[in-house]
C-alpha cells in the first residue's frame, strides 16, 4: 500500500508573504528546516510526496503565469537538489468565491487517487496532509487521511477559532518541521504488542496488549470492580488492553486477581521487548479531587493533604514493590481489599519492574481508583518512546 504525504506549498514549505502571492524570486524563502526535513523524509521513509496548493486566480491578469512559474520552478529545482521529488503537483487556480470542488478543502484534484485501481493502492489511514490552514485539515478529513498542521508565525491558525478544528483528524500541531520529522519517525516504528495466554487448573486468561494504542479496553474477569480498575489502567495509560479471565470464582476471588496480574505483567514485559528508546521511569501524583490537587502542589498544606496518591515506576528488569496504603473495608465492590497489594505485587513479579505506591484518602473507593489511575499514568510516562532516541536506557546496555 502506498502512503501519501500531501504537502501544502505556501506557509508550509515556503514562507507566505502578507499579500499571499509569491510572484517574484524576491518573495521566495523556505521555512526553517523544511528542506532538510523533507530530504530526510525522502531518504528514510517510504511516503510518496504530493504537493497541493491553492493559487488564487493563477493565469488571470491578477496573477499571470509568467510571474508564478519562475519562482515555483526555482523552488522545485532547489528541492530536487536535495533529492526531494514530488510524484504529483496539484495546483488549483480558482478564487475562493467560485467555490470550485478543485479548491482545497475540495478533493476535485484528487479524483485519480480516489477511483480505479489507485484507490485500492493508497493507505489513506496512514497518509497525512501537511499544511498551515484549517482547510488543509479539512482536506485530510475529506480524503480519509490525517492532518499535520504547521503553526508557523505566519500561520492562519492563530486567527482561527479553536472550535473550527473540533472533529478534524489533526494528528499533530507542529511548531516546526523538526516536530514533523519526530512525529513521522514514531509512525515508522512498529507498535509494541503482546499476547499472553495463561492457563492453570484455577484460571484461564487471555490478554492482548498494545502499548501504542489509544486507551481502548475490553475487560472481562467476572469481577465488576476489578474490570473497572483494569479499564482505568487502559484508559489512563493509553494502552489498548483486552483481558478475558475465566477464574474459579466459585471458590473465591484470589486466583482470578492474582493470575490476571501475573499475565498482565508478562504482557508488559513482552510488549516492551528490549526497552529500546523508552523513558523507563514514570511517576504520578494524582489526587481524585482537583481542588485537593492544587492544594497539594501549590501550598503543601497538611489540611489539604488528606487524599494523596503517589505512584512511581521503573521498568528496571528487577521486581520490587513498595506499598504504603491501608484499607479499612473488607471489600470494595466484589474485590477483597487485601487483594490490591497482591495484584500490584504479582504484576511487578512478572513485569520485572519496581513500583512504589502510596495512598492516603478517606474514601476507600477513591483511594483504590486513584491508585490504579496513578499506576496507569506512571506506566504511560515510563513506556513512552523518545523520537530522537533509540538507546536502551541503562548504562549496563541491557534492562
Ligand atoms: Mg498554506
């Protein structure tokens, strides 16, 4: 499948002057890092480049072709000198008032990509429109692609209401082309996924984990409150998580919770692989109540310190749990409170991570829910990959 990078010209590759018409060589200047980034994209990635630009009234007396093409061709010459080739250059010549379907965000110039055999050869879901205007994001939406919006100082985004961007498939708002490169580099990396099937006489567990997901969860353990906690884990860590546990609940909840934690830890260990490029450490201070959170951060006043949840995590290759939490109820929902410690201990055993959890709260439900959320947020930080770094985060060279 072919992936396209559909790139706007003015305000994206080259600077757009105040009169929005680049009709002389004196007006030609490239945006910072546009040439070097496009060269790296062509060299390192497998996108096909398409240029798509609205040139109001091109070919009319207000914008004669002979004032447009010398500058346009000079720009292409400079780009070709760096091995940057566009497989297609789509120029709409109409004025906005004409409302022609060929003018962005219309897709009239893209019909050859949307019909015949070509439509089946393009991976629109993994194609991007790179531009500086809302119309570029709307074009992405109309094509079934995603948008990368470059917010340069000349960007029209600054004068556009944020509500205009609601619902648009904007994958990235970039401050510069360097951000665009980092983003595309991450797209190139395969998603980190793991499947675990753990079967004993007591439980039968299947787990699917995608560390690079979007927080989707499908959880069924037979314990409603436990499902709710694991759903929080997926949602707040950004991992996609599917868990199906058939446990011996006719005896009690113990094996179901313990074995699910063991299988879950194993899934994280497998999905992380050699841990190349990850942050490794994660932490979170997460009160349930926002007002308390502000008090904690801003004042450190003991009066407001009644509910405090702390989670710090290291995917170190060594298992360790530091636990500082007390529960005063026997159960929350259908889960015995003594099993919370057991869950996190079992997780650290198989994920081979160090985990510190501390919780203070009056409300027992808030306490454990906050712990899972803090745990999830700490995981989110720890498994995050730095775009510019592919090293194993240890002086030992192995984790
Ligand atoms: Mg533009």
